[in-house]
């Protein structure tokens, strides 16, 4: 659509898939995963801590699934972190 004066209207932004976690522990651990300065060992440790933290807690598992989905959709983190996010998400969905 063209506005008065010839300016074009910006198309509506797409809502990203997933959602940010509400639990502060999960927020902090996910930040470690997407921090581009994190080493692979740091990322692996963050995934391990997340899995231990959510064990037996379906409400937190849903937050993690939504959080990983969001990070993947927004392409946050390194290539390696993105690959590990996709693998972890598939494992959680089983």
C-alpha cells in the first residue's frame, strides 16, 4: 500500500515461533547457549543444567520447548549452538 506522498507502508512483522521462558534460571542458561562468546563446552554445560533443572517438571519442559523454538526461529547463537538447539528440541519432543 502506498501512503500519501509516495511513502510505502511497512508490511506487518511476523510473530516469531515459540516464546521466551519466564523462569529466571532458564533465561540465564539460554543466554549462555546463545552467547557468541560461549565455548562449546559452556554451551554443552548449559544444556546439561537445563535438562537437570527441568527433570520431572512438565511446566518447565514446556517453557524450554517454547524457548528453544524461539531461539531457533530467530537464529540466535552460533551455528554450532543452533545445531545443538535443534537436536535438544527434537529430544524434548519425544
